[in-house]
C-alpha cells in the first residue's frame, strides 16, 4: 500500500475533498513565501474537523526546533516536515518530541548518502530542486535516485507528480508514500476534486502494477 499526502491544503473544502478521495495525510504549509501558506489558526480550524485516521502534517522551512515543536503540539500534528536547510542537530532536536519527515531536493549536488546524517528522521521526502524555492515547483524529482533510496529507507516521493504520471512513478520507485500539491490544483492553493480522485486512483493502479526495471 502506497500512502498519499495531499500538501498545501488551505481550506476545509479542499481538506474534505482530499479526505473523500482517500488521502492518508494532509500537509499544512507554514512557509511564509509559499502561495499555499496557511496561518496556524486557519490550519487548526481545519485540523480539528479531520477524520480520525487522516494525519495532519506541518511543513516548516528553517524554523527553530523549539518553534516547530511548540506549533506541532498546539495543532496536534502527526508529524513535522522539515523542508529547508535544517541541520542534523536541528532535526534530532525536533525528532525527540515529534515525528519528523526530512525533505531533500534532488538536484545535481544531492548525494543520497547525505540522508544517513539525519538518522533521527522517521522518513525522507525527495523533491525536485529549483533555485530559491522550497518545494511546490511542479518540477519532477529524480526518480532513479528515489528508487535506489527506497530500497533501504522510507521514502516519500514528491515533485511534479500528477494524475498523468503518478502511476508510473509508483511502479518505478515503489515509495512508502507520494506527496502532491500543484498536480491536483486548479490554481495555487485551490484543490480540484476531480484531479484528487484521479490521483488517488492512479496511485492504486501503479501500486498494483509489476515493479519497474531497476
């Protein structure tokens, strides 16, 4: 079973549509420069209405560990996704009090071995790399890198996924989970119910398909 996280949720209507489509987790982006940014109070108004088995995840970029933990506790987040340039020390500090997903941008300078320095993280999210941006770019991550990493680690595949390509991505990479934001939107920050349903259906189709070539 490949889990699905719908990221960049900004309204209850979008959260409900994602839940109805079968999402396992929803991402709430607290990065101030993101077009999908949501204020903590707005996030709480959504989180408190979520079904019991849908996990709320906070997305943070270069926050101090104590601030991450404080907000994670206040909003009852299931995990904190650290999507910036956080150090192994900062990840470990957060991980002592909340589950951590550490994100990496799979650009030319990315080395999979770098993940070993972040052993305190519960899972790793692999995203595309684009100068000056921390996710949500619509660009595709390096599936070959993700495939190799998924053999030994819990990998969440992100970056450029959509209903049109996610089945192939799942078949090739075999990730623990996939993460999507722009690929299921009608505009930045507004989810499209039809695309959400199609995305979830394609994830299931890819998971049922024979494994891709190594």
